[in-house]
C-alpha cells in the first residue's frame, strides 16, 4: 500500500508541475491526461509497452475521426455518428488482429483521451482542425505520459497485492461461512458443553424357534357347555 501512496503522490506532483509551468492549452487538459495515463499504468493487463501501444492506436483513431468530420462528413448528428462508429471499429479491429496483445480497453482509453480533450475545441472552430488538433494532441499526450510513467511500475505490484489478499482470505476463512451445526451424533450439553454419546438404536430380538416335538401353537381346548 505504501507504493500505491508513493505513486499517487508522484502523480499529484507531476500534474501540479504541469499546470504551473505550462501554457493554457496544457493546463486545461492536465487533470484529464494525468488521470487517464495513471489508469493506463495501474491496470495490470499486458505489458506497459502493449498498453501504451493500444492507447496510441485509439488516440490516432480518434484523431482520424475528427479528420473525417472536418474533410468529408457533414457537421450534423449523422456525421458525428459515423465518425464514432469508425473510431470504435478501428479500435476493435486492431485488438482482434493482434489477438488482444494490444488490448481493446487501452485503445478505447486513448480514443477517450483525444475526444475528451478536443471535442469542445473542434466544435468551436472546425475549420482550424489542422493547427488546433496538433496543439491539443500534444498537450494531452504530455499529461497522459506523465501519469503513465508515474504509475506504470505499479502494475506488477498490484497483481502481487491482490494475490496476497486472496491467499490471506482463503487461509483465514470467513466466519460467515463457517459451519455452526455440530457433527452428526454429537451435541453440546447445556451445562458442561461436553459431547454426548451417539445414539444407538436398541437391538430387536428375533422370535425363538419352537421346541422340537411340540406344535408351534396350542390347540384350542373348548370347554363343554353346562
């Protein structure tokens, strides 16, 4: 847990430094980029290089989506819907072609970084896409890179901590699922709490065989009437 706190402090200091010593373009996306980059580094799925590669794929796909909107697609709901579809399909296709080596979730995280940082800027002036997209992309990548570097070393530590927690829970056992009934044939007494002897059913004797030479039953000896 100490390593987690240390990485969080490093991330906070880096984000603060970015806001203090950068221009207004980077200040506006510093928290968004640092948070997404920190999440990218913390999730222990695939190697850090593969996670960063998936993030880059999603980021470029989102940039291409804005390029399609600026060059070809109409500035309407239909055009935005087609751009979103293209971006998601590109992320899905790359994840499928690499068989998950570039995970889909990291590609979607990269697309979210570009869209979250640039959507308002693009909506304000679509005609300046070339210059404004380059500025926004640089700013969000710097912030996301700082967050990723601050937390990427904790991916393996997170896995080890979760394994230790599961092992400790399994060894200790949960009292909610502990057996409360005594074993069959035993019970706890009211005074001394001593186990009683198990119950044994009494043996049933088999009927005796009749003596040799005697009838099994007596003959009826009716009394004569007076």
